């Protein structure tokens, strides 16, 4: 009996100071705030929104959602 490997989705929410608010070039990558890794996109969006709203008055702070599963399995 052949077992199928389930594809796990993982989302990383992180943020930090950027050189230009229109980009994702972080000025100090070593000081990035990692909000967490989430198994659903909905939970990742909730964490992203919470952190982004907390820093809304600082135009140089940016939070992003990274699709880790796409980095771990680029052929998928």
C-alpha cells in the first residue's frame, strides 16, 4: 500500500524597518521581528494585521507574510 505524502503549508510572519516603504528591503535584517510561523493563511493574516496595525504610525516599519512551503518545495 502506497502512502501519499501530505503537503504542509507554512507561513512566516515577520517585520522590521525598511529603507523604502514601497519595498521589502530591510535595513537591519538581524533585528527582524519574527511574529511566528502559522499553518493556515488565515492565522498568518491575523498575526500580520495585528503587528502591522501596532506599527501603523511608523512608515518605515513593514510586516510581511512569507510562504515557507513554496521555499521548501519550489516545484510544487
